[in-house]
């Protein structure tokens, strides 16, 4: 991973830290929490028919 990619990763974790309202300086578990939230949103979108799963990937009809 190059320096640019590492910076993107750090920036995204900072974004998640703010989004989840953390204030304790602890970044532990942010990525896992994000993964769980995304999977729940994707499941809901599939059930509602907004996303169609094809061959292991999601094809978006409208994700909003």
C-alpha cells in the first residue's frame, strides 16, 4: 500500500470516527461497525427491490 492509499484509509477512518460520534480517541471497531451497517443497508435494499444481486455483486437500480 502506498502513502496515498494509506492517507485515504486514514481519512476514511477519521470520517467514520466523526460519523459515529466518537469522542474518546478510540478508533477500534470503527471498520467493523461500518461493515455491519453497510450489510444491513444492502440487505434492506435487496429486500425492497432497489438492488438486484447478480453473480456475487450488487447491481443498483436506485440507492437512495
